[in-house]
């Protein structure tokens, strides 16, 4: 547990299997999504012809989550199962925390699946097909940029993926918006944790009756919580730079992944435009099962290059905000001694206590939007020989420096600032 700096919700469950606030074996968060995929496969009747195979796979998944040293083997066995659902399904991952969780869940199915994750980035050239609010969050607007206008059309079941369900209100808001534009009969809400009260569960039932739909909930862990007290919003000063005698050098590297780009821009809260293209198949703009092979190839290509840059024994691969899945997959293929996590916009009080979830915190203005504060949690100076921070696209150099100023005080020997690029892109961060 940890305390949020948020008057709407004062607490946070700090997941050991998500790869957000705690550095983890990169196969652990991939496996957590795969485990949810197995539950969905069971729920939708896919296990009918599988005999005892499902029990074996589920036991492997649980074992791998409890014992991270076995996460890779369990994850690969699940991939090799090449699961296929009995009908087409659209997966939607919630930004920012569940973008990789939703992608890893979707990726378990060999065909007949689609995926898109919501985003909080403003892309002026595109129109969001659905939008909704996350009421308890410090950042409420979710947008959904589907390049394929038919992605949400039809009557395919929609699977909403989040890391944690506390009240279920986000799912309710999303279902209402989707149903008003793209009506269908069935929704699934999948999460690592489900803490809904009996009243919250009844709200799903009431919505089913109101809209004439079916809502199923899947989770790895379910229970109830009770929160008492009032949050104190200024307990700890967050963001002091780590004190260290020497600073590690920052090495800029452009890694050609061979993946297709989308030539659209982004606009930050001050109206400044970044013209650098986006990765087309990151998940933000929609994916089909047929896209997975090419994405896998690009990930392998990038990981092979970064393996060649490794010099130390231990490395941290850091994703940035919503850009979680590709860095996670790349980290998994970079060899031994690699841990993964992502920066986040979620403000959390740090406290050095054995029973507390966030021991250290560093804050800096986001490179995507300096009006937003980002945080790196639970990384100590010298804990890793090298830190690789992976960026989806070019950003102005002045915007990334607040982050690298922190990282070079945390890395033992070197910081690798890695920008993923297509084969035709030329290196050189903008000024």
C-alpha cells in the first residue's frame, strides 16, 4: 500500500506484477496479462476442447507470478498454447497504467482479436471515437483514436482491461459511452485486483438491466477494502534530486526497429506541437491479430541492438507513461540481469518503511507535456549499472533533460537515452 497525493482517492495498491511503480522481471507483467487471458478463455468456453491443459496452464501462470524466476518459462508456455477465442473480441486497455496489461492480454490470442488503448495525449489530426472520465483520477480525460473506423463497430464482445477496479465507475462510464455509439450485447471487465463493494457490484447489474447488456468481471484477486481517515496532501516533499558524488554519462541512441510510423502530431497543454511521428502499432491507434508478427519482429530487432549496448551486469529498462508494452517486451529480450518499470503521472508519498510500497520518488516535468509532472519510484542511486530509458518518438532536448538529470544520478555507470526510430528516420533530438 501507499498514499496517493490525491484528494479524490487517498490510497494506492502498489502492484508487484504490473511493472509501474516497482522494478520487476519484465516477464512478470507480461505473465499477469497472460493469466487474465487464460481466465477469459475459460469464461468464454474456450477450454471445452482442451481437456486438462487449462488447469496445467493456470497452475504454471500462478507459479510464475509467485516465483518471478519462473515467469519467463510460464509466459512462453502460454504463448505456445496459441489460444483462439470462440468469437472475435475487442480489448481496450486503460491509460496510463494498464496499456501494457491490456496489450499482453490481447497478445495471448493467436487470431480473432483486436486491441486499442486509451490515451490522454491530444492528437489534433485525429478524432476520438469514444471518450470518458476516470472520476477518481488526477487526470480524467480518456481518448480513443481508432484508425480503423470499424474497430468498435459490430457486436463483438468488448473486454475492458484495468490494473485495479475499486468502485467500477470507470468501467460504467466507458460502457455507457461505447453503448451510446457502438451498441452490443456483451462486455467483460478484466483486472488484476477487484475491490468492488456489494453496492458497486449491484451497479453493474443495474446497468445490465438498463442497457440490455451482459457484463462479466474477471480478476486475479478479489476482495473488499475499507478506507478511513482524510488524506493529508502535503506530507512529504517529492522530487529532490538524489545526492551522489558523480553523475553517469547520458548516451543518446537511435534504434531502428523497422516498424511503420504514423505521421500525426501531438499538442501539449500549452498548445506546443511536436511533429515527430508516432509508432503506428503501439496499441494507441488499434491493432489486429495479423499485426502481431510484424510487431514481434520489430521488438526483436530493437532488443538485439540494445543487447549490444549493454556493458554492466544489471540494467533497468524504463518505459515512459503510456509507452509501456514495447519497452517491456524489449526488456524481456535484453538478457540476464534486466528489470523493467515505467514512469508514471500518479503522485505518491514516499516513505522508507518496510511495510510501505514506495520508498523513494523523483519528480520532473513530463517530456510529452511539461505541464504534467512525472515520477520515477523505487529506484536507488547505483542500484543498476545502466539505465535504458525508451522513448516512442523524438522530443525536444530541453524537455527530456529534467528526466535525464535525475537518471544520471541514479545509474551506476551509464544512462542510455533510446529513441525508437524507423529505418528511414535520422537521429538527432530536436533543440
